[in-house]
C-alpha cells in the first residue's frame, strides 16, 4: 500500500458524516411564544403553528374601516390599538389585514391589468401586516407612515373581492 493512512482518513470522514447526521438538533423559535410542531416523521425543522381564524363574511370591511381610521389619524395610538386588537388572533398566530389595489389609473382613467392590481393589493396588505406586527412588538409605536418594510412571513389568502374600482384582498399572516 502506497498510502496506508488514506483508508484511515476515509473511515474517519465517514464516521463524521454518520455521527453529525444522527446528532442534529431541532430548531425551535422560542421567541414565537406559540405551539411548536414538527412533521410526522420527526425529521426537519420545527415550525410555529399558523392557522386561519374563523371569520364572519364581512369581517374584512371592519378591518378595512379600522385601517382607514389609522390613516386618517396617524398619531392616534387608540385607533392603532383597536386595529391591532381586532386583527390579531393569538390562538391562530395570525394577523388578518386587507390590501387594496385600484383597477384604473386615477390620472388617465386607463384600466390596469388585474395582475398588477393584485400585486398592489398584496403589497398593501403586507405593509399593514408589518405595521400591526411592529405595533404589537413595540407598544403601538411608531406612528403610521413611519414604517416602510413589509412583513416577511408566510401568509394565506382568505378572499379576494372586486368592489367598484378596487380589488380588496383579505389575508392572514403568520405572527
């Protein structure tokens, strides 16, 4: 044998791979404060439970109205609290918001493609979810208009509605 230590190195490498695959730790998010579950096989990472809350058919109108009140009074903490209390569902680990996209250009009156309208509505919803999650985490601060980031979280569409010149989307975000 020209390299007797080569087989020892390969054996050691095989042992390391085998040992590391048997001792992987589960990842959990302790800051989430909710239930943590894993898939049935026990493999993979743990995830926080996120489920859609049971909502009345016109619930979206209440959330939309509260969002409008926040926009009308951007420094009013009480209005922010009301929105947060109505849109956050702790048992479901969900924030429910409404996003809106206009179907026509307000300056020219031209129709906007439904794909772009939908994209605008989903972006609007993500912005509202970001505000609500920030307000829940930071005692209802900062004022409306002072956050520019979207919530980077999983979401589920509850419903989409075409009303007049607008597309309304009701979404639930994992919080």
